[in-house]
C-alpha cells in the first residue's frame, strides 16, 4: 500500500481543542468533502500551526472519512468532514519546528519570484504533500520530539484566529473577500475611532440623510448614544453579493434614498490599510458608479494616507483611487462641525467635499 501525506492546518486554539478532546479525531471544513474522500486509512496528516508557522504534530489516519456536524470538538467552527486518527507526534508550541528552519530543504522555497510566495501552500487543508517534503518534515518532527529545544514564539500569534476568505460571483468574474477582523488598537485608539465614527453618524443624520455603519459596529455607542438609534438596520442597496459584503464593512455611509452620497473609513491604526482596501474593492467592483470616498485619520497620518492611496496597485485602477478618495483630518472635521452647528440644516451634504484634501499631484 502506498501511503499519502496530507497537510492538516491548525491554529493554536484548534490544536489545543483537538488535544483536549482526546486527539483521536481531526476534521476539515464542509467544502473540503471531495478531497477528504481521497484520504485513506494509513495516510499521514502533517500538522502545521498557522499563527506561528511551525510544524507541530504527526497523525496517522486510522479509519475512513465520516461526516459529523453534531459532536462538538472545536469552539469556533464545526469541521464536519472527520477522520479517526492516532497521534504519532504532538509537540508543544515552544518545541514545534519552524518551517523557515527547513527552507533550504523543502520544495516550497524553490524558485520563488516573491519571497513570501511559499505561504500560499498553507491557506487551506487538506492538501497533498510531496513524499520528499513529507519525509523531511517527519524527520524534523521526530528530532524535535526526541531532543526538544525550546524556541521562543509569539503567544498572541499562536492564539490568533486567521482571516476567513469567502468567494463571490460578480458580473466581471469571481472574487474573494476576507471576513473582517477586529484590530488591536488599544483602548485609546478604540475610543478615538468610535468618537470620530459617531461624529460622522451625527453629521449625516443632521444633514437629513440616512446613515449606515459597519455591520459589526451597529450595537456600539459613544458617550451614551447608541449607533443603532441613528442608523439603518439594513442598507437598501441592490448590488451583487460581493459589493454588498464590502459596503457592509465600511465604517460610515451616508445615503440619499437608495444612492450612496458618501462613504467614510476612520483609520486610527498604524497600518491604515484596511479602510483603503475596502474603498479600492468598492471601486473595482462598481467602476461605473460615482461614490465620494473619504479616509478620516489623525493629522499626523496625513502623509501616510496619501502614500497608501497613491500606491502603484491603486494608481492602475480605472479610475485611479487617488481621483476618487480624499482625506479629512480629525482636527478639520471637529473644527468644521463646531462652525456649522447653528446652520447645518441649511447645508447640502456636498459641503464635506470642500473640507477634504485631494491627493497631491505627482511630480
């Protein structure tokens, strides 16, 4: 009998839950049923922990695949396509084998045009592993088991839940959109983000517009004011599912009837990527709809915002992101709201464009 080798991805959390449940059943997602049917008793599952990028265990499949969406093993997902397994090696995270320690031996690292391209092999499981790669990993796992060496690791990454990716069909083809993650900004950052988000909600409402906030923020509040009291429960838009998913994650949207008047992303984090990427996704999927887009960020992030908006990947869009997306500083927004509070009922929503900065022209 020829033994096959398969990748079995875990997070630190799912690995600990697997062990706590007895370590005798490994599982995979619903959509992996077809490939699970190719795994046979006697095959080996090579366990890889995604957060810390380490090989952490070796399992032998001891029976045929079965479907079970009732028995609780993992807290966050079901993984209903399951196999009875026998643990051959189970390492602690501090003793697990860093994949980069094997970069000179594994085929994943050969002929890379992008130094991070190897990570593409570790985005879904099960996946067949070449026998020569499997033997290298198994040898390293055995060595780590017999002669454990403590290698420091990032506990936050070990416990991290990876971003989920979903595929959607649009008129222009198939696209993938990641599920949203809560960004770790610290309490001060979270409070400031929520304050600015509330100001945009209040401003839109005072202008006589309907307002929507990101789905994950609808139950939040600022200074005793619940966002849900001022915002729509659902956005009355009829785009494809992928566009609706993107819109549903934008921080604040102003609507006039069924049309989007303006969309705002509040970016208080160090990276400031997430909001800009959502704006980019929106333009890419709906290039014929003119929507005013704004990144609202602290004054000290002004140059960073412009640099990101003007990246080559966004410059090649049609239209370029720099022509559609403008910047508003926290201080400018606060100052303007103070100035107009007595006359806001006489203003048109387009006034917001006058306080926003366009990207500077390239030299």
